[in-house]
């Protein structure tokens, strides 16, 4: 479990590249044909900036959302497919080589004839192991086995950076075990969540039916699974509570763990996962594990076997024969709103990116991101960093002691652009020509073992958690570094031909966002070395908490899908980073030499271009089901509020577009932190 904070979370949801084109200014990156001039920027800036783009780019049937991230994601998938095709066609590839693994993984996923012929036979040993469970110790050892191959079990276990000693990697145990996206899907009382639960029960029964169970038996089994998961959900910690690092930091000795969970033999479990000498771990959610321990005794072995059997087929269904794929998609569409499956090649490329993404990334960087690409990007990053340093030096509300610690943290913040200096080693991963699901299992085992092997060793400061081809970015509080993969460093985020105002509004916004995460409600609890340590005076912390509470309250007012609202306390960190990031980018732009020479284009001033550049990167459409899922599970606000909610707190925006004080685009009680 990592506390990395990303620019975007969730499935990145093809339209032609022309969706990124503008009018006469297309070469300059100012997409004026995206604007809907029937909407006033003073009423809805997001619609003004992106309304015509939205009308011309409805969500394709195979997606739950569609936007600029989606388009770049699919374009990168096409690039990756080209790399994979080349590897697959190389008949001289040596067994065990990267080329062989990249090529054979893809071929195994695309061979539908072989996949359909194999059916569930590749999973026979897994089902047999579950069937043979005859005692609580065997249930526990089977849970360890299933975790290793990538199956959802009642709890998760892996490595984590010690929050209070960032040089160490320790073990961590976490709540898990649900088939729906979050505990709220089991607990919320409104009709839409009830409908999803009803569909889920039908889906569980359908999957048991595909395994050969009678309809009556399948229905009973579905109830069993739903009962277990609902009970687990009731004991789980909310996502809002998990945002407070101290809530999920409870390092315990083996003796303390045994006392907390008498039904779990941790020594035997550690031996089962290959760590017999392990004598402590962070139990992230003690109350959950206490409840789980009771469930392990009160729920019959037969019911636990039913539960595990379902999760095996649920987790591997996308990689099996067509009937399993179709049934699995039917359920996912209830949650996402997508109306048809993505093309098979896209699904296989996505799976391969998850399995051996850094092997592909090495080939991707060689072809699409030369070292020279870093230079211009770093110039923008360093100007934003300077803007933050200047801000920290002059903030009126910050005392000298806190100011000194904040500046030190910024000075220690690492910056990583494009790709890792050290590439991941996949030599121990076996990739076969088929069956496809075997490659999925092998890659899950490889990744699980790679993760467990880090426990007890020093932190690898060179490790990246996103592949170079990823269209995203992240801040890692435990390592205090900001990371920008090559995949996001392309238009419209960064366009060398665009006016600098647009690049600062787009890529500058992204960079400022990630940098500000080091000083948001969560990142501010870690020092410059990545340790969970208070570096604030009591008075300054009170002022800071009041400022972030303003953001939480502001975003809580935004409605979603009729009967829901944004969870302000869930999105506080991301909304804080958006406001801080765009503010820093604006200041850096104004401090740059290019600002003095910036020109008005087609009637839009440099400041207006800046805010249009920021809004354009969030252009998108989303289905109601996906937006409901987002506000339930995702710490990021919906795109429209990432734009409107952010600029509503910026007097710079009000001045740029001459927005009146009584406009909905002006927050009457402006939130301000940095």
C-alpha cells in the first residue's frame, strides 16, 4: 500500500487524433474550436472552454468516460501495440529474452481459439486446492496461495515504506475482500446502490452457473458470497478515514498481531508466503482484522470455500473464454456505464502493460522519448519550483520555524522526468505461448514475490511506480519526489509549438499540482525525508487545517448524478493540489521572460490563454454511473469541478475574464493556502 497521490485515478478511458486539433491556432496548441461561446465564462468556465469539444466527442460505447487523458492513453496503446507486434514477429527472439516475453504474452492473449478451447482447465489446480480445504489452517494457507497468484482474498499483504522511518521497507496488512468497488456500495441505502447490489448478486450466480452449478445452488452460493462481503464491508475503514496517515499506521509485533486476531496464525502465514523470519507488520486497519478474525471462526469452511471459488473466477474471467468475458463485462458495465467491450487488442495491451510494463517502457522510451525531451520540461518545472519557494518565503501566516521546515522540504524534493534510471528486471518471469490466463497468473506471482522480497531491505530510491508510457503523474510522500512519466509529456499537456501561456496552464498546472501534494492535507504530515513527522507549530497547523477545511466545504456543495455530492473530505488533497498547482503555474508564467513578450491571440490575452490551457486538459465526458463511482471511491473531483472549483478560488481568473463578484465562478469565501 502506497500513499502516492496521482493526477488521475481510475480507468483511462478511441477517437481520432483530430479531437486534439484546433482551428487556425492548432499548430500553436490554443484550441479555440473547443470553445462554446454561447456559454459565458462567468457562468460556467469549463463549458465555455470545452463545450464544443464535448458536443463533438461523446463517450464511445466501449468507455465509461472520454477525455484528453483517454485519447492520449489510446494513442499510447497504439504505439505500444506497434512495439509488441514487432516483438511478436521476431522469429529470432531468444527464449527468456525481453523480445520473446513481450511477443508471446501478446500472442497468447490474442489467440481466442486456444483460449476458448482451454475454458477453465488452466484453473483446475486452483479450484482443487480450494475444494480440499478441511481446516482453518488450510483455509489460511490457501488464502496465502491465492494472494500470490492475484486473487482477491479477505485481506491483502505486501511491502510498504515505513511511514516513520522512510529508509526501511516493512510488511503491511490491509483490508480487502470485496467484489464491488468500495464498502459504500454495500452500505448506502439509496435506490441506485441497491440496484447495483441486486445486479451483483445475479452476476455471482451467473458465474457459478458457468462453472457448472445448478441454478438453485448458484443462487444460494451468490447469497453466501454477498453475505460475507457485506459483513466485511461493515467492518472496513472508510476512504476518508484512510486519508489520515496515522489512522493506518499500527506496527505490531507477532505477539500483538496474534492477540488481535486469534483466528489467524501469523507465524504460519508468514512461512506460507516465504517470510518465516518475519516478526512484525503494520496492521493498517486493526478493527477490520479483529472483525475478520471473528468471521474466520463464525463463517463455515464451506461458505469460505464458496467465497474463494467465486473470487478466483471473478478475477480471472477477463482472461478466459468468451462466455466468462461477456458475463464479467455485463457486471462491470453496471458500474461503469460502458456499453460494449473494448477491442480485444486494447484489452490485451492493457493487461500486458500491467504485467511487464517496464519491459515495454524501455522499448517505448527508446523510440518516443529521447533525452533531449527533458530539457524544456525541466525549465517549466524549475520555474514553478522557484515560485513555490518564493511563496513559502513570503507567506504572511507562516511562522519562521514552520517556514524553515517547509523550505527545507521543498529543497529535498526529488524530481524525475520520463523514465527510471534503473530498469526492472523480468528475468525470473516465465512467459509462455499459452494459455493466456497462465501468463496472467505468472505475472501476478512475479509481481507479488518482487514486492514481498523488498520487506526488510533498504528502500530502493530508484524505483518508479508508473511505467514511462503512462499518461499520468504522481507525488510520493514517503520519498518526497515528483514523477512525470514520458506518456504525459506530449500535447496538449506539453506542446513545444504552443504559446508559453498554454504550456504553463496545462503542463505547469500538472507540475504545480504534484509539487503542492507535498504540502496538501496529507503530504504536509511528512517531512523532507519522507517521514511521518510534524514539522508545524501548533498555531500554523491550526491555520493550515482551517484553510484546507475551506476547500473541503467548498467542494462538498457540488452535485453529482442528481442525488449525490462530491465528498469534500475525500477530495481535499487533490482539490488543494489543484488550487496550489494552478496558482503556482500562474505565478511562474508571470515571472518568466516569455510573459513580457506574450501576445494576445484571436482576442484572448496571455492570462486568458493560460486558463484555457488549464481547462483544455480536463476536457471530457463521463457517464452517470462512472461519475457516481468516482465520487464514491476517487479522491479526485470530477473534471468540471477540478476546473470550475479551482478557478472560483483564484482572483487571477476573475480579473482575466472580468468576472463579476456575484458570478457562480467566484467563491464568495475564497479558499487560499499557497
